[in-house]
């Protein structure tokens, strides 16, 4: 059994490091851009007088960094070559995301905004795999180069993780001689609506509450009459770009449907495994960063004339975290490696529980590591002059989003006990 990473992937990490040093670090330092990453970061990023939205200069900086990464050939790494990518693998993305997150806060990788010099484009693959020829022509290239931006309108105020009880409804309606659909309902936590040109909006078109079938995905321009952003919800980690929407008499033409009618949840599930393994790798890298910083501080800090690192009360919690990081890294890499050898349906059938294990444990681990790093650093660790509070606040959200950890554990349990998955037990016959 060979645990070595492919040589070309190890070489590529070096290429990324040199690009960061040459292009991204200088950009981070000019014009006081460091304010977005030092103790001023939350204030610098947030326009508190404009509903708590991201400041324009902050988003312009992210755009410039991504433009440089795209020009250098890095941003599209995970995309197919037909879209300018490198056919990046799941293992490659996991290793890269861990590597970048382990560097700490910086313009190279700031996942509060899902920003990275190596991008993740799940909606592009939705259009590729489910869109018509016209939809692919209209939305793929423009979504990659930034001419268009998309929000994902699935979650609702009263149902959270359960999309099958969706209350947003769509019904056929002809207007001005054109067949189409009228949509009414409410959505919540629809990220990026402040910059999105379109929302991929899910609504029930048939069936009963609780049915997986009967939900359809619509491509809705954000300028459509009746689509209203009611408020941006302020969160633990500001700025916010997570609004609550209402949809009142929203009409779209028949060709606004993405994918097959009534099978919208197939789209929603299309990229969850790739997203979750990459996000787990980012949490792993951030956890490693927290541990590394805490160990170094414990070696350097000498209260009462001796290094903190000599105290077992300091050593043992970090030993436990370091051990968990090593074990989790192996599971993430192995799972990503196996994903690369399967089709998407095969991944869903054979690896879904392993992806859930990686995701929920990585998100919990990084929160524990950030908390421990604060404790080891003492007062300065609690301050914003260290990045641990930011790491904790950011990654704490992933224990809820991308599938709450309870949802992930439920998935693992259902496979473990034979309620679902390849070892699903047959229902007992009625007597």
C-alpha cells in the first residue's frame, strides 16, 4: 500500500506557493489591504451602515486575486479542460485545500467568502450535467469569468435541512401567450444574493409534502418582479450575505427550468460529496494551523522562567488534537482517492457515509483546535490580534451548513445499522 501523494500534485503545491509569494502576498500588503486580515478584519470587511453587507473594496480585492489566479491557470484547476481547467481530482482538491488553509488567514484562501485562488465551481457542473445546450452556452462561461453570479435557493425558514417539506410552490401559468410558471413562497440563508444575477430556485411542482420527487429547479433572474430581499441576517461571523427572500407572483418562462421537472433534488444532491470532502479538507488545514501556532507559542512563551511547552496540561490537549488531525487526514485522502475511481452515482452508493464522517468530524475538530489555540495563547489568543477567533467563528457555521453534523451522523448511522446504503437490510415481512 503506497501512501505517497502523486509527484505531480506535490510539485503543484510548490507552484502554488511561488504564485502566492509572487502575486498574492504583495497584493495583500499594498494600499493597507492587510486591514482585511489583521485585527481590523471584521470592521474592514463589513459595511455596518448598509445592512452588514461586505464592503465593496473588500469584494474588489477578492475579485482581483481571483483574476490573477485565473490568468496564472490556477483558479479553474478543478474544472474540466473544456472549461479551461486541469481536470483536477478530488484527491488533488483535498490536498490543495488543506495546504492553503494550513497557511492561515490570507488573500490566497479566505473561506468566509468561499474565496480561494483554486476555485470551487459546483454550479458550473450542474449546468454542464443538467442544462440544455442553450443554458450551457448562456451560463457556464459567464459564471466562471464573473459576468454572472448565482445563488442557490433551497433552504426555507421553517424546514432547514429538510427540503422535502418545501412550502415554496410553482404552478404552470401562461402570460402574454408564453407558457411558464408562477412561483410563490419564502427562502432563507440564500448566500450571495447581493451580487447574484440569478438564483437557482427550488419549488414544489407536484406531489405531497415530504415527497423527494415533485421539486423543480428554476433559473430566476434576481431582477424578476416579485422576488424581494427582505433582510440580511446578521451572523456570528460578519459580514453577512445571507438574506431572507419572499417570492410573490414571480413568473418565469418554461425554459427557465434546469434539469428534469420534478427531479430538482437530483441537482441539489449532485455536488454534495465533492463539496463536503473539500470543505472537510479546508477545516483539516485550519485545524493544523491552529495546532502549529499553539505549539510554537508554547515553546516561545516562558512564564515563571520556563517554557509553557514543558507543562503536560499544555502538551496533552494538543497531542490529542494532533493525533486526530493525522487520523482524519488519512480518512479524507483515502475517501477522496476512492471518489476519483467512481462515478457520482457509485460515490453516493458506496462512499456517502465516509464523506459524512470526514465532514462532521473535521468541522468539529477545527472548532476544538481554534478554542485550544486561544487557551494556550491566553489573553492575546482571545483578542482579534490572533486569527483563532475568526477561524472559530467561520468554521463553526459548517457544523450547521453543508448538512448539519447531526444530518451527517444520521447518514453514517443509517449505513452502519443497515437502514440505508449497500448493506441495507430488507424490511421484515408482515405476519
